[in-house]
C-alpha cells in the first residue's frame, strides 16, 4: 500500500492534520495486479460455464430427438395445438389455486400456531390440551393427504347433513388446512422449544407473566428462526392445491383434465405442470435467499 500526502488549500486554515496535509489511499501495484487477475479468472470461468452449458444442451437435444419413439412422445405430450387450446383455460383455473393458497395459507399459519402453543403449555392442568394437540398432529401427519381429501370432499357430502356445505372448493380447502396445520404446528413448536429458557426467565424477571413472555419474547424469536421451513411448507401447499380437483372443482388441473378426457392428448397436463412450476420457482428461490441470509447473520453473530 502506498500512502500519498496531498495539500488541501481550503482546509489549511481549519487546522485539519499537520500543515493542512491529509492522507489518501492508493492501492499498491501488487493489489492492482491481484484484482486484475481475479477479474480475468472470473470472466474465464463464466465463459467456460456458458460453453459447457451450451454443449450439454445440444447433446441432450440430439439424444432426445433421435431417441426411439420421440415423434410419438412429441405428439402425445408436446403438441403445440393442444397447448394453445389448454393454456388460457388452465390459466383461468389457476386463479382458484391462487385463492386457495392465500386463504388456506393464512388459516394454516393461525391454526398451526394455536396447536403449537397448546403443545407447549406447562403445568398438569393443561395435560388434556397437550394430549389433544399431540394426537391431532400425529393423526394428520400420518394420514395421507389424498385420503384426507377423499374423506372430506367425497365423504362429507354423502352424509347429507343440514347446513353442511357440499362445495368441493370449501371442503378441499378444509382438508388442506387440516393436514398442513399439523406440519406447520410442529415447525412452530420446534421454534418455540429452540428459544433458550433464560429468555423466559429474563422476561419474568422484568415483570412479564407467562402469557406476556410467550407473546413478546418467545414467539417473535421462534417465528424468525422458522421462516425457511415455513416457506417450504407454503411451497408444498401451493402445489397441493391442485388436488382439490378430485371433487370436481375446476382449477388448473381439472381444466387440463377436461381437455385430456376429450382429446386423449396429454399436452394439457404438461401445460398445467409447467405453470405450477413457474409459480413455485420464485417462492423456492426466495426461500433459499432467506435461508442464506439468516445463515450469514448467524455466522457473523448477528440476531437471527
């Protein structure tokens, strides 16, 4: 590093430094060469990665298009005519999936938090509450989602009870909420139990009761720590909203299924799948970014 002293005519009368002199940093020749070498190496790595990706893509394309049965596969799964027909209808049905995600996601977070808090209540008087909460999570985490949907969406209307809805959208949303609340409750419970007991003790020493300690001290830390797994559960919920189609609700999957049943061409399923993937990828990348950010802050000793 080279240090150069420069004269400052304007500041000389203010007494900054000795005789109006100030030091300016000038990088050394070795540092400049090292930075130039890093930039050259980075450009070279980028060029190699781009070239290898292009070569890999060309090889995969040639392997696929020259494989036996490719013409028939292309006609059955990648037909442009059926893709153009299915896209607007699948996109229209997707609005139902988005609404289900928003409503069920909010309900899952609230119900999951209540169950998690119930499982962490202390004292023998709360044993029945803890037992019921544990039974709920064990049952719905072990019950396959598709069976839960069939029981609620197909079985409940068969009861023909007065005042019970038969709308497959409402029933399907209820089934999704019941299942995912059990998973989210365990995520919240893990976050609550990860908070050190000294935090509760410090809150009690400041005059907070158990409820206030849980609300103002424990839960904020628990939720921040569990943001990545919570986002992962929401990603899974976003995909599973397509299962409500088993009850006849016309969502993106059902819209594609109608065209497939009429044409016996499976391109609409590919269209619906790609749309779900396009919705899921941004949330997945956001989850990865949040996880990496929290890991960096924790490694640096910051607050998580």
